[in-house]
């Protein structure tokens, strides 16, 4: 709980950091995708978040992810197939 409180305190002090942290969380969610539908939904969420942010660094990250989109999806779905049921 102490770490969560500290994180909240830090995020409250910097609006840009809140946006970057949210984008990072979208990336984490995307990489946890285990179906093509979940990947597509995660991709849309990440894209919308990056576009809304207006941050050049975030847009650069999205361009990189876009270049690797098929590979990222294959990675996620391959990993999902290796998880025990």
C-alpha cells in the first residue's frame, strides 16, 4: 500500500507523467492479449490514447509498434498458446 500511495502522490504532481503512465499501462495490457480480438481491442485503446496525448514521444512509440504490429500480435498469441489451461 505504501508504494501505491507514493505512486498516486507522484502522478498527482505531473499531468504529463499521468498520460505517459496510462500509455505504459495500455502497452502492458496489449502485451497480455491472448486472442486476436483482445489484441485488436488493446491496439485500438493504445492508438486512441497515444493520439489523444499529443506527445511526440508517444507518437514515436506508436510508429515503432505499428511497424512491429504483426510480430507483436504473433508474440502475444504464441505466448498465450503456451500457458497451461
